[in-house]
C-alpha cells in the first residue's frame, strides 16, 4: 500500500518496512543520520556564566527539570553552536558502537523498547497472535535451522525463474514474486484515490532499485563509480553463493547493472516525487495496457488475485513506458538474472550465514560504514515487529504505555493546535480566504495517540518455529493480499501505518491525521511529571512537527478531507513558495561528512516542519503551562522556561553518526542531519536569540531568518 506519510524520522532498520517507508510517501519525524556533520566553529575561550550553572548544587534540580546537564558541553557558547552546547557531553560519552551506523537518543529509546519486546517474545505461555509473534521470533533466532535449510525455501522460486522461456509468462511470475515482497520492476498495490479520498484504488509505481537511489547509477564521480563496481561484485558474490559458476555469476552481475541503470534513467527523482501531482495519473486499465503493449496487465492482476478494477493510478507513466521497452529488448536470460538477484537480495538476511554476511558487508558496511552485525535478537525483534507489529504492539502497550502519557499528549495536542490557529490568523502574507480554508483543514485534523482502536487480526498467517524465511514470505503475502483487497473499498481511517513500539510519529495528508505511537512517548521525549517546558520542547515539538506537515510544501496541497485540491489563491501560493525557498536555500548551505551538502529541496518538508513545530511548541507552552508561572524569570537548574523548551528540543537529537551514513542520508533521506535540525531551526527564531541573549551576528542568529510557519 502506497500512501503519503510525513514522519518525524526515518528508521533505517528493517522496522521501516512496517512503516511502509518504501511504498508509502509519508511525513515522518526522524531519519537515520551519521557522524562527521560539519560543525560551526565553536568558541571555547569565552564562557557565558549564565549558561554554565553550578553543576554541584544545581545538577539534581536540573535533572528533575528534565534538562540533562551531563549531556551538555558547558564550554561552548550556545549562541555559537547550540547543538554542541546541548549535546556535546552526550556525544563525548556515547561513542558509536561497532554494530551501529548511528547512535543517538532515538536509538536509546528503541533499544529500551526492544528490550521490553524481547522479554515479551521470550516469555513462555503466550497464546493467540502473541504466540504467533513468539513463534515468528523463535524461528528467526534459530540460526542452526536456517543454516541447515540452506536454499530450500528459495529453491522452488529460483527453479520457477529458471524455467521462464517466454516473456509473455512474466506477468504471472512477477505477481508471485511481488506477493513475497520481491520488488522486481514495479510495485502494484492500493492507495487512496486523491480525487476522492474516501476510496481506495489500484496503484502502479516504479520499483525500488538495488542501490539506494537512481543517482548512484548515473553520477560519474569517482566515489559513485567505485560504489557501482562494489555493487556488481556483491551481486556476483550472491549469484555464486546460490550455485552459479564464476562466468555465469559475472554475466548475471553485468545484466543486473544494465537493467537497473535503465530503470534508474526512467525513474522519477526524489525531489520531483515530493510534488504529489507528479505521481497522480489516474487512467483506465485499457489506457495502461495501451502505453505498455508488451506486458499483460490483466494477466498480472488475475495472477495477483486483485479485485476487478477499471481505474488505476499510474504514478510514473514514463517509467512504465521505458520498462515496457526494456522488457521487449532484453534477452530472457538477462531478465532471469535480474529476477534471481531480486529474490536473493530480498531473502539474504534470512538465508544461511554466508548470504547474510554478504548482504551486510555491502549494504551496511560499505554503504553506511557499520562495522559489525547487530546481535541476532535485535534483528529478530525488528523483523517480528515489521511483520506482526500489532500483535506485538498490543503487549507492549499493556506494559509500557501509561494512561497519563495519553492524557498529557492529548492536552499538548490541543494546546499546539491552538497555537497553530493563532499562527495562521496572524500570518501577514495570507489572505482571508486562504486563512479560512487553512482553519477548516486544521479543525478537521484528527489526532491519534499510542495505538489503534482496533487491533489487526493475524489469523490468516501461518507461522511455524522452523521456517524463518517461509514465515516472512507468508506474512508479506498476507499483507500484500490485504492491501489489494482494499481496491475499490472505502478508506479505513482507523488504520495505522506505524506499529505501537515505533520511536517515530507521522502525518498522513490523505487522511489528515497526526499519529504518535506509544514507542516515542518515552524519555527523553516525554516523562510524566517532568517540567512542562522540557516536555513541550521535546514531545510538544514532535506534535508541532507533524501538525506543520499538514501545511508544508506537500501537505498544503491537500484539503481537510485528504483530497488533492488547490485551496490557495495564486498570490498566497507564491508568498508561500518564497518563504519555502528561503528554507530550502538555508539548508542547502549546510555540509555533512566534510564533503557533502544537504539537498534543501529534498529536505524542505521536514525542515519546514522542524522550524514550525518548535515555534508552535514554544507558543503553546507560553500560552499554557508557562502562563501559569508566577515569574517566568525563575530558573530551574540554571535555565529559564524558554531556555528549557529549546534544550528539550535539542537534547532529543543528540547523536553520533558515521560519515558514510551521513552521505547516504544526504543522498536519499528527506530529513537533514541532526545537527542542522537543531541549529537550523533555532537560528531562525528571534525567541531563541532573546532567551539566550545572543548578539546580532552570532552564528545562531541568522541575519535573514527564514520562516514559513
């Protein structure tokens, strides 16, 4: 199922599969980052006493406030580099583990959540879907069984691929592979009809490529050329492990690279895909067949067991036209080499150790700099959450999500919605008509906290304790069939796109709702009874981030019912674009890993949400809990209420990352480096300058501050 979601972060682990990250454009909160982010020059000789509270007498008070003094670098002037000031101590005390590409506060929380999930999965006596999850986990953990199974569970599919002699049989074969989650050539699923957001429709889209992005195939710089060579060597290695003679394995790798390069040339790039109109092309099934005469769509749909349909959204028509020509011009032998690779690539982590090691060596060590594989239990918890997330999530909620957290979040949501109403009403660049439409959308927005009202039923999945890869294939076939059966049906607005233990949050424009899983409502994001300023700076800014997504450069194109509809006057749209361009240009000036710049257009929505979310959180705090203080000059742990809001925001982003992972993120991820998620946002806020008494011209005070919301 491909839906647009905007999330706080993008999780790099296989957990992202549960979020539909590859198939469902979203606005989410976070993304995996990496180390070596370029830092502003830090003054260490001048210390501002007001920002270096006496740690002996005030540490306990500061800890009680929620600000973490031990995470800070008190030698750094906050007006020079606020990220270093807020996080320098944490960064120094938390070196990057060898089994991580990044290690930060999100991973801290996820590890705590995973420890709970592991205990749940390993506890005896579970029944129902919880037992099914435990059996799934046990099969994943049984490495000796996986080793002894060898290629038994991909052997029949490899044989089916090898038996292909006529390209006319390709639609049936692809339908079979797609059901197992093998992303060969294209994706077929359901999605919301953006012209009538109450209904689901069929959807065809370009496929994920083996390398992380189309540009990896097309760029001619030395690093890109080297990576392509290593990728071909990896494809050749897996082909050889599956039994191909050396000459055949080398020919297979060459065929895979040629096919994927052709697909990359035809694919729509990430920045263009940010415009929802660019992937909205409804047509009849007859029209789709006319533009792709060499591929039998009715044969494919029948083999996929999709409901009968006449209308289909073709996300990227030019891609499918190029794919059709590619299929016609490519030998059957090369098509089979590509399909074998796709199957092995999708299965490698649950195949014998030689396959899993090869997969890790290229995709984690080479591309992201990760040195060691994670412990098996963590991989299997991640895998179980991805496939049976609500069975596992129900038990997690019972153990780790207190009613007080839900009540506090609901109150913060209402406060921040109030701040958004105030912000819209005060915007000098919006006309009255556009403001009225924006208010209508905001009033229609639905907020959901913690977990779904109705839990998913996994009775249709057969799980055994001796078949890890078969369990995954059956779970993915179940989810694929569930998605296809939605075609032509009403949209289920109660469905969640993240599992309850997930450390993330998201906004869904076609549903117009904001969603906060129980997994993120943990320290340092939220703690019951903690100083409200820190809770608003951390969890409140998360709420504001997702709320702002409804009005960023993508979200603003949808109305309150989730329809893709232009409700802006031309003048107001131009005014919005001018402000958004300021944000895009600002973040495009930031460098990471010493030699790579952030793509300000790719990260525009998330940067807009960070800037707007933090401002809304501060506004909501000052109008709510902050307004009840007898004297806002009073400090806790040496920090004023406003300062604690900013520190609450900054300290959830403390992170160490590898330079390879930072480059990978810059190339593929819609979120900026954590350093600039902090410094980029606060440098646009005069409220920060005032709170920390920063002088004009300080690095954290932008001369030409950007603001959309």
